C-alpha cells in the first residue's frame, strides 16, 4: 500500500503542494498533457529549482492568459472537470467541492452558486487538477497530513480586507491539527487547505511504514528565519489487513424510521465498511434509538462517514482508530445434491481449522426442500467431516492455508463427480 504523507513545514498552498509532488517524481510532461485537456485559455507551466535554507526544492508557477472570468462551482464541475479521466476528475472534484462548501458557509449562499474568484482563477484550477493528476500518477492509496502552520495579519481579497488565515481556510481545517504562528503572511491558502480537507485522512499514518521518496515544493516569498517549504514523503506499508489502520465509526439516532436501517447498512457496506451493525439504545429523555457501529479501513473512512451521514438521520459521526486481530480465512463452494453451498474456513491460533456453512445457502435449501435449516446444516457438516481436508480456494489473511494440498481432490457431497469451486468471501467481521 502506497501512502503519501504531506508535511507542511512552512505552510501549504496549491503550487507548493504540486511542486513537491513533481519533485517527488511526477513528470512535468505527464501533467502538461493532462492539463492541456482542460477547456481553458492558454497557460505555461514553469518549474525552477531553488535552495531554501540549504534544502533543494522546486518552485512551481503557472503563467496564464489574463482572464476576466468568475466561475461558479457548478461550471467547474460540469464543464471543466468533465474532460478528465474518472480517477483524476473524482479527486479534483472533491477538492473543489470542499472549497465550495467552505465558501458557501462563509458567505451564506448555495454551493452551486458560489462564485470562485481565487479558485475560479486559472492558475488555481491548474493547481487543483495538477495535484489530483499527480496523486493518481504516483499510485497513492492513502494520504495523511502533519500539523499545519497558520500565519497572522490581514490580506486583500475580492471582498475587501480579510483576516489571515482566511475564513474559508479556517473552515476547511476544522478537525485538523494546526499551529498558530506570528508569521505575518498567509502560510496556508484556501486551495492548500482544501486539498488537505478533501484528500487527507484524519489522524497519523500507520506505524511501521517505509519511506521510499521525498519531494520539496517552495513558495515564491522568502521569509527570514522561516523555511517556506512543503514536503511530501512517499511511503510503503505492508500489504494486507495487518498493514492498514482500522477505524470504528459510530453514530446514534432516535428519529429514524426503523424500516430504513437495512438500506443504510447496505450503503455502508457498499462504501467500503468491513462490518456494519445496529445496537439498540435508550437515548436522552428515555427515547428508544439505534447506534450504528461501523468498522472500516483508513482508505474507506471518508466514504463510510459520508454514507453514514447521507443515509441516516444523524447529524454527526464519531470515529477513532482501533486495533483488531483477524484469523486467516479461505472461502469456497461445494456442490451438493441441493446445489452449490458456500463454506468459510478459518485457521485458529493453534493451527486447527473451523468451517462454517453460509446461512443464506442453508436457508435457500430449507425453503426449496421444505426441511428445517438445522437438518440441512447437520447433514452438510457431516458430509464435510467425512470428506476431510481440502485445498484452500480464496485466501484472506497473511499466511496461505493449505498451500501443500494442491493434489487433494475437492469434496464431492451428495452427487458423484461434483467439484469444489472458488467463491469470494463475504463480510469482514469485527
């Protein structure tokens, strides 16, 4: 798993972040080809190597044809981003949406009606699309951001003089670790803050990752005694569940129609949840309610939280990293005289195995044959025991189970000449 750690040493802006990604290894030619697809006026991209406090960095800037345009978020989403590949469009769109949401809250208008002056400016559009394209090129699967420094004072905007950090910047950084400084400049811009808000996961990167490359981007301004740098660190984490940080996401509701909870749980699983369940609760003032508890990996956290807030009546969600132990598992199907039946096999800590039949298949057979589920289970479990060990089919976990059983025959249950076939596992479990 490839992880990007953003370290905004002296601050973060769109051009500083993109410069650090180019310095990290994203080719300029690739970015230029991607940006030339956009239906915008002419521009040139310039990258200049610089030394900041003795550290080699890249100073990126765009030189654009002067425009007199104020674009809305809806125009950027529907017209400009539509020409991009799906993955790049999704990332760039999430950055623009984060910024549009912050501006809408600050100015009290609808998101689609937000007129971007800074973001509508061509160089900022190029920064955001370039960041999304560079992240895609580098095959980054998860992003984290370290503590973000903020300056002080005031700055000029289309609306007049505003405080530093800008109101949209502060709104975007809610829930993030920041550091207030006495530096009288805008160290972190709305574009840089939007990239962090949209792309970076909360919390710290998982332990035990390996650094593979580092890139530095710098700003134009030289600040005495202050390294005006943004550093990006590319890391590798061990593949598999043991290398990924896992989160518990929770939300409580007492005003939701119980009939709608099933659909909410299904949407959570579709969003990437490893497991999702409901816990009955007695809420304030004695009202009955439900608690949603969801387990997901870090890379799915934003999607899961968004799904939870979209498909339930909750107005907020809690989440924090948790540790879990997962047994190595295989899943396969067996052919029986009643049709295919799924089996899950887990490897216990002492090396022994435990098999479990898929309940949905047992229920189907019970319904079709008119016999109790318990009777179906007893007969199939007896048949599995009589057939003995089998070759693992679809493995989940860190150690291959049954790798030396390649010559074993698959179980034949209830019908001559039948075979075991592979089937994907369902559900991650807590």
